C-alpha cells in the first residue's frame, strides 16, 4: 500500500514542463525583438544620413 502511494507522489511534474515552455516563448520573443531592432536600426541610420546630407 505504501508503494502505491509513493508511486502516485512521484508522478509527472507539470510545473517544470510549464516553466520550460514559458522559457522557450520568452526566447522566441527576444529573438523577434532583436531582429526587428536590427532591421529598424539600419533603416533609421539611412534616414539620419539623408537628413545630415540635406543639412
């Protein structure tokens, strides 16, 4: 009887799985932010260069 209770207690740990999923989502969001900032930054640099040339 004690063995069955111990086996039920050992069951799957869903909190760890959820934490891993949230970590993966956060990593994907960070990659998307980095890519968008890099793309906008290069275009913004061209705009400032054009304004500086016009002055």
